C-alpha cells in the first residue's frame, strides 16, 4: 500500500519513528514534510499537500501528526475527498475506516506514546470500508454539503 505521512514540529519525532517502523512492514511511504525539525513550522504546510495527494488518489491513505492531532485534522478535512479523524483509541482506528471510510489518520505526537501510535496506525491501515448501504448513505449526506 502506498501511503503518505506529514507532521509539523509537534509531531516530528513520532513521524520519524512511524516512518521507520512502517518501512519495515513494506509500506511505500511518501513524506510530505517537514523534512527537518523546525520549532516554528506550521502544520498546514505539510498536512494540506498530504491531504491533496490522498484526494487525488496518488496515495491510498495518510497519517498526519501534529502536537495534539487537532490542527492536522482541521486542515486535512478542508480538502474535498478527505475524511480525516483524530483517533487515539483502537476501536475508532478500525471502525472509523469500516463505517466512515476515514482516509487520513491524525495523531497527537505530544499525546500518545510510540507503541500505541504504531498499533493505531497498523489497525487503521489494515481496516477496510464495508461499503454497507447505510454507511454510504451517511457519507453522501456529508458530501452533499459541498
Ligand atoms: C504546535 O505548537 C501545535 O499547536 C500543533 O502541533 C498542533 O498541536 C495543533 O493542533
């Protein structure tokens, strides 16, 4: 699976760790930055290009990390075709995909530990949308706002 990852300074350390671990699991990972630790960088500069790439279908899913995960999810959800969610629990990591077709997982680098984050990421990447009629109907109600 081809995936993308992005972070600002608040998520930089966690992003590096996730990248390293995921590459060992044979995911193809595109890093949308930041490419170095800059304490004053801005998450939209990295999260929006990631979200646009997911929306275009260039990559299947994305992982966006900022300090809390909040800014990253707000930014990513501005892009049409993106369904980003800030998730810090195992149930939502798979159910968010199964029911709501989440395509970008947002994490708070200052909130969760690396092992929990890695577990959430693999759960998210392995989950599949069910295409159940009721879930499609609900997502269409959201899409109709555009
Ligand atoms: C940056 O200090 C921090 O505000 C950012 O990483 C993120 O947590 C925003 O939601």
